[in-house]
C-alpha cells in the first residue's frame, strides 16, 4: 500500500444522487480521499473497465490508490493498485498470482478467524464490517449483521495488517471505529450521497483523526 | 485452437436435470465433445474457480479444450485454454494481454459488422447466434432474436475465422447451421438436459458431420 487509508471511497453511481461516479471521485479527491474502490455493483465488466480507466487517470494524477472490487482481470486491465475480495471472489493467492507481489489485496472479513486466515493468505489490508447497522440501499456488506466496534478491537488484537472499518460509517461514529483499532474508514453514501462530497471527505478525515488521537 | 470445435458444450448446472456439471462434462467427454465452456451464469467467481479446476483436470486428460465464459481472471486461474467474451465483457485485446498469444479467445456476435470487428480485434473463433429461436430457460444469447442460418452464411462470407453456431441448436437443425458455414455447434440443454449426455453428444456430432458433407 502506497499510503495509509484514512478515508476510502467505495463507488456506486446509483447511490450518487444523479452525479456520475467520475464527478464524485473528482470531488472526493479534492477533499483528500486516500483510496477509491471501483465497485459499481450492477455494472457490466465492460462498463467497469471503461470507468476504471477514467478513474485510474484521475487517481494516478492525485496520488490516490485505485482498488477494483472483485474482478482481478479488470484490476489488471486498468492498472489499478489492487483488488478487494470477499468470500464469493477468487482466493487471495490466485489474485496475487495474476497481479503480482506489488499489488494491494484487500479482503472483507467480519470475524477474527476470517481475519487471521486472510492475513495468513497474504492480504495487505482488511475491510472489517459491517461495523454499524446499515440500510440495505447503502450497504457495503449487506448480508452481515453489524459486528460493532468491539469486534474491530478483537480483530485488531489478532492480526498485524491494517484494518479499514466499513458499513454504516458516518462522521459521527467514525472516530469510535478508529479508536477501536481501524486505521481508517470506508464509505459509500457518506460521500456519494453528500451534498458536497469534498466537504464530506474532509469531515470524515477529521473524524478519523479524532479517533486516532483518542486511540487507547 | 487445438482442434476443430465440431461440438461445444456450454455448462449450466441448473439446466442439468439434477446432475452436477462435472457429471455432465464427464459424459460429454465420453461422447466425444471437442470443447467445454464453463458458464454457470448464476455462480460466484469462487464457485466457478473451484468448478473450473475440476473441469480442467477432466478436459486436460481427455484433450478437450476448456473455455471460461466472461471471466478472464478465472480463465487464467484455472489454466483454461481460453475465454469467451460478449458485448458486456472485457475487450478482446485486454483479454489477450492477460492470457497471452496462445490463448483461444471467442467472441459472441450476431451481425456481420460485429463479426468483422471481432476478427480484426484478434478473436480466434466466433460464437454466432442465436441461430434458432430458443426458450428463455435454455438460452445462450437470450437478448437476441433468432438470426437464422442465412446470417451464418453472410458472416461466413465476411470473416476467415471459425464460426460456432449457437442458440436453439438440436440434432435436427445442426446440419443446416453447419451447411451454412459454421464449423460446429454449441449447446447447453441439448446435452445438459439429455437423458444420456454421451449419446446426445454423439448424435450432435453426427449431425454436424452430415452438415459438413452437405456444405455448399
Ligand atoms: Ni446480480
């Protein structure tokens, strides 16, 4: 990973209040986002590839990491920094074989056992969640019940790689997830659905920094 | 391509009458199938990867080509012979970059213009269809109206790479698609749904050979 992921935007155009994902990413970069995950759950591979090339240009220029959700081939095709994988996706080792040692590979986990396994398999960071309860529309990990910050603390105690808290994160609760051991927070709607995505990104970063200061 | 694709099975476990795809593929190999496309439209990438590894073992041993539908990363992960792409998938050149010059890349087309474009982009064969009307359950190219054998003939006149006719193919109509210029036929249910998939594969091959003899 090129840098710390304090704030991490997961894209979803249909949760972006009639703005394009490109526009939301431009504004998030303006607000100091550290990483962008190209998700676009309902888009075709072709669309994700085309959008990924656009986002690669924007993020590269800004020194922001670009991560592709799920599709290792799309990650490689757009020269992303890495890929984010879940239980339904290719194994970490397979993605590593295709993307190489330099790639950032993230893995979604919600339990201590899964976190240990992902670290053992070579994950570079963990997306931990859903930390807070989320509405289904907004959801990043919609099959999961909220695991709460206590679980973040347990996972923090079990593995050495960075944790990014995800699921129901807002400027109000971000500090508590970070105080529990996450190095940053990932969001969709808190940025994509904000009136001002740049301001929302700044607000989220400030909350993360509060949490880091308050860390036990 | 290692060999001619006279008969080409597209897998779909939920159209396999309670048999596993593994079992259907074993029987199709017994019947002399030339190529197997791992499709499994509703399966996760993880499932397709695991099934693909099983099918790779079976097909490798039998000298049958294994093609993965859509996912270039899964194709590479299971060491498939190639990938089959449609309009919604990654571009042919991108797949070529990931899989290399030796990979077989197929492309679904239904028009002469798309066939020319796919050939120019480096496709190794074309899946042409839907040639015949298909029920939606059985469908390989379910958004397409049937293009008919006349279109196969036009495409045959426009490009030099092999054509595999797909969509509504049965032992009864296979010869007419081949006589119009396809080098073989691809099916789902005609094999997966057959009482005896090995016998169905043999019957289909016999029909293709009839069509080749009758070729104008
Ligand atoms: Ni879906």
